[in-house]
């Protein structure tokens, strides 16, 4: 059965989902994407090329939780059979998610019910998970609590994985496959959403600067996971002369010498080497007071030399 689909999403994830469901014979009757923020959005550009009605909206609910009337009107005009939420970063009101006869399908980058919430990717790395996957579920009133239609696991979280590599290299392509598969199950009447097991549920908060502040008293392997989990956002940080310095493109190395945690062991073309408890951290890029730059350039600019010491972020 061909479905009339309203697609909510952005970037390459949304664009590829658009192409795949159209190739399967479904009609995308409308695309909802956030406004551009510095660069054109691939999903919005493709919708425009295809002449699909496009809505650029950042929010669908007021701070009070009340739906924005204009957003409901824009959506209602489409007459969709199914909504697809392809890596959506805002909450949609139930007046939208429940409106189609087949309701909505939403992508989430974890094996629900574990790692619910908007920072699932970051926390899986920070807490040392070794394997993950994706879930496609039907949204309800909770945060990632609805019944699951499709789940795909077996994805290794490697020892050098960052939030960016985990998503773009592994979970995004798998998530698109899962969302398209779930769409076909709905279209054929074979979808059987399964209630989540609340006894296994975990929910983590957002990864903000409270989380991203690096505690130098922690073991090297925990700091390494924190740095990778906060890459690219918000960037785990130490302090130099009281100012935050965020660390990116980092790798854990064996301890080189006995030095207090936070001590700079090397500043060269390979980046900064920072002593930790039980290891050392090689950092290739940082973001300080002048934006993101190569760690070697930062060291030259601020006069950072071996023997100087970073302080904990908090």
C-alpha cells in the first residue's frame, strides 16, 4: 500500500529517508525542517527541488507545552497517513504525532529502553558501552517511551569512537534502513509495536558544561571516554589560566612519565600530550578563546610549553 507521508527531519539523514521512501512508491506530501543555521539543509534543498511543500520551523510547541496553532494548521493541510521523524531534535505535540491514521515512527540512536533522552549517543560513549544499535518507535507522551516497531543492534562502539563517528559512520545509515523497514511494515499491515520493558529503562540528562568539565582526579580511561563523548558538542574541557579549553580529536596513550595529572608532556606537530592518572591524552584540536584550532597552533599562540599544567574543568 502506498502511503502519504509527512517527513520531519534534517540533514543527510532526512534527505536519504526522503529518497528511499519515494523510491518505494510512497508520496511525501510535506517536509518539515528547521531553519538554516549557517549552511543550507540537504533535506530542505531536496524537497524544494522536488516541489514538495516545505515548512521551515524550529518549534511546534510553546514553553507551556501548548501546541503552536500555525504549526497545526500547516500540518493538517497535508492529509498525511504517516509521519516519519528522521533524527528530529524537537518535541512534536500529540496533535501532530497522533493525527495520521498510522500515527508516527521515530528514530532513536540506542537500543531502547536503555539510553532514553536527547543525549543518548554521548552517554553511551561516556559510560563505556561497548555495543549499541537503533530503535524505531511510536511516540507517546513520554521521552522515547513508546512501543518499538523495529530494532537493529550489534553495532560496536570502538575504543576511538566519538559521538560524531558513532552517528555518521554507523548509526545514521543503520537508522535509515530501520526507518524505511518500519515504514514498509506499516504499509503492509505487518507492524507489531512492542511495549518497552520499563524494568530495563535508563534515562540520562543532557550533556552540558557540568558534565563536560573534566575532573583530573578521574582515571585516564574515564577522561578519554568523556572527551570522546563530548566530541563534537559541547566539548569536554580543562582550564588554563582559569579559562576553559575544550579538547577534540583526542586519543588515549600509555603513561609516558610520572607527572601530575593535567601536566603538558609535549607540544608538537602531533598536538598536545597531557598527563592523566594511568595514561596520557593526545589532543589534536582545541577550542579556547579564539575558536577551534589545531592544538599545536593554540600552544604556540598562548605560549604553552611542556611542564605547564591544566586545571580541572570544574
